[in-house]
């Protein structure tokens, strides 16, 4: 007589289905990653436009409350951003030309200061080679034939890079303009069209929450970065660093990239200070001052103002920067943090998003098990 199969009888089929599902997910993720990498030229402008539309949609909606159409408001905001960017480029154009003109002298000075260290390393390498050749017969060394290579065409490469950058920037501006003009309802309808189980009003609610949180995060981050740039420029002026306002602007710009931006800025200031001044004490003071400013801003002021609600696991941020840079270069590094923040906002508002929230959240001690403190009943 055959009855209903027990759970133990169904266990092999269940494990097989779970294994097949996980394999399918792995294959899907691999295919998505390959598609993003292969089509990065097409996907990068769209992704940057989505980020800009999330950040700039709040001022567009604010202008709409004053009866300014979305199209006109988006144009005004994009023109204002373009004017600010042009002013920043004009401000740094002259110092950049001066640095470019003095590049041969700077490289010669760096070579002069690095020569003693290079000689010491060469001496140590020579001593190691002699120690390794003890007891071996000397063999004549023949010079290897070095193939002649054609020098790269630098002007052609620069022109190609400028052309690709101009095309990408134009695509970003156009897609951002269309997204800002259509607003969240258009994005919600387009997203819901690809998923049958989603409704446009639900998608729009998620978009509104992500937009509010990401825009709030970036506005406060931009203000903090401006304050850090002003403090950096002021301290570099007191340390008599050349073109202190350039270092302030660079510090504010690089600080948008977590961890890596401040590290690159610290290394840049240290190298410039070593080249610009004779004593190492002066360069150490410059480096220590910026390190103190970045530490106070990143570990004290930013958590107080931005809040811990949007904190993400630092390991995931580092991995996001690493893989984002591998897949999409600088654009991937820029997009890594806002993507993680958006995923955390979605997980906070989703019904079954607790597991994703625990995965993305910062490291915390696991809650104490209330059953662990109860005495265990002994068997009679």
C-alpha cells in the first residue's frame, strides 16, 4: 500500500531543485556581469544619468511647485551645473598649465631626491646577486636582442579619448534630461513593464524612497566635501604649498570616493610636499594635517550629520569599489557607493528584505539569544 511520501522521501528532490536553482542564479549573475563588462561603453552613460537624475530630481520637483515645467527646470539646473563646472575648469586651467610647463623640472627634482634611495636598493640587489652566485662558475652574459617597437601616437590617443569622452558626456546629458523631464512616474512605468508581478505605483513608491535617501546622502556629502576642501585649501596656504586652492578643490572632488579618494589625496600631497620643500619635516606636517582633517570629517562629522541609517558594511564598499573599477573604471568607482546605498534603502522598505539588510548593514554583534540564558531542564 502506497501512501503520501514523507518529507524524508522528498528530501533528495528538494536538494536537487535547490542546487539547480543556485546553479541557475550563478549562471545568470555570470551572464549579467559579462554583459555589463562587454557593453560598458553603452551602459556607463545610462548608469551615470540615472544617478544624476536621482540627485537632481529633488530641485526639479521643487521648481515644479513654483509652476516651472519639468523640462525647463531640468534645463536650468543642467545649465547651472555646466556653468559651475566651466568655472572650476577655468580656475584650475592656469595652475594646470604651470604644472605641465614645469613637469620636466619637477621630474628632474624627483629623480635627484630619489637617486640615493635608488643607489641603496641597487647596492642591496647587487650584494644579493653576488651572494647567490657564490660557488657557481661565471658564464658570459650575452645581451638579449631587444625588439624595436614603434612609439605610440600620443596625439592620436588623446584625440580619441577626447572624442569618446565628449560622446559619453553628451549621452549622459541627454538621458538625464529625458529622465528629469519624465520624472519618477515615467521610470516607474518603464520598470514595471519588464516585471509582471510589479505595479507601477509600487515601483514609484520605491523610486521615491530611493531618490529621497540618495539625494539626501549626496547633498550632505557634497556640503561636507566642500567644507573639507575649504579647510584643506586653508591649511595648505598656511603650509606654503603651491596653488593651495587647487589642492582644496581636488580634496573635495576625491572625497566623493570612500577610502580610496582620501588615500590618493594624501599620497598626492605628500609627493608634492617632498618635491616642493627641502626638509622632510615640512612634508610630514603637510601629510599629517590633511590626514587629521580627513579623519575628523570621515569618522566624526559625517556619521553625526549623515547618520548611521545609510551605513553600509565597509568590506562591501571596498569590494564595490574594486569590482566597479575593474568593470567600468572611474565610472564604476563613482557608482559603487550609491548602488549599495540604493540597495539598502530598497531592503529597508521591502517586506522580505531583512536578509539583504543584514548582509549590507555594518558589522554588529549578533543579538543575544534569550533561550541561551534560560536553565536547561535535566532529564529525570
